[in-house]
């Protein structure tokens, strides 16, 4: 009788690495990323925001940002092609945060009873309930500066700047519809004037000029009404 050769024992199957499924891979900027890796990008943007708010757009350094984020300078290039791209992304991110803050400030006002000038005042960076300028408010000013000095930044940030300006345009147009501003006055001119006033107040405030009592806006409103309200 011929004995059958013993059948070799099966080797235990090797454990495979987790597959690239929709649950553990996300596409960011055209590249596949692990979801938990997104936290490093958020840390970088937060660190860049802090650095730029503290020392300014032109003096911010990649090494300092990486140190704030507790990452190596080389790891920055996992997400951004260069420091300029990181800086522009940080400005864009902070600008969006400030725009959202402006929209919420408007939403808190009485829909039909708040004077148009009070709405304008609510858009000024550092509102009365802020103890100091926030990083987002500081980067709002830096965004305008970067858009002036850096052509590449201007291309990226232009849509945000237009959104900011559009908030003022909307308030002026609504006031015209309600008869509070003379319809013959140019909307673009008025919106530009009040945006320039807001940014100027933010700039001198950061330079150390003390704020005045917010109720003074009501006194200015009386004078403004004499100028823009139809007779």
C-alpha cells in the first residue's frame, strides 16, 4: 500500500495593510490623504496665522511656523509647495474666519430696526465685545497689505476682498431701498469710503491709538444722515 505524502500545513495568511477605501482616504488638492493627516495641515495653518499676526506677512518665517506647529520645516512641504503658498493659505483661511465673524455680527442686529450706520460700525475689526484684536482681525489687515505687495497673493485673495467689500455694498443698497440714503449717491463710492474708514480705524488701533466709546457712532450717524439722507 502506497502511503500518501503528508499534506504540508497551510501557512497562516499574512495580514494585509488596510485597503485604500473611501473610509480611510480622502482627496485633498488632488492628492489622496489619510484623514488623520489633515490635522497636521490645520496645525500648520493655525501656526502660520499666529506667526503672521505677531510679526507680519513679510517677517514671518517658515522655521518659526514649523516650531509653533511642533513639526519639522521639511514636513511643511507635504502640504504646501513653498512658504509663500502656506502664507497665502493662512491669510485666506483667516480672512474667511473674519468674514464669517462680520456676517454673524450683522445677524445679531435687529433685522428691520438697526440704523444702517450701526450695521457699518459692526463690520469694523475689533468690535466692542473684543478685549483686543484677534488674529483673524490682524490678518484681515495683512491680507490687504499682501494683496498690494504680492501679485500672486492678490490673485488668490481677490475673491475674499470682493466678498468683504460686498458686505458694505449690501448695507448701502438696503439703506437706499429703505429711503435712508439718497438713491442718487454712488453705492461704490459710499461702500469704498466706509470700508476705508473701517480698515483705517483697525490700522491705527493696532498702532496704539485708543478706541473711542462705540456710542459716538450714534452722534456721527446724525451728521451722516444730514449728508446722505434725501431732503
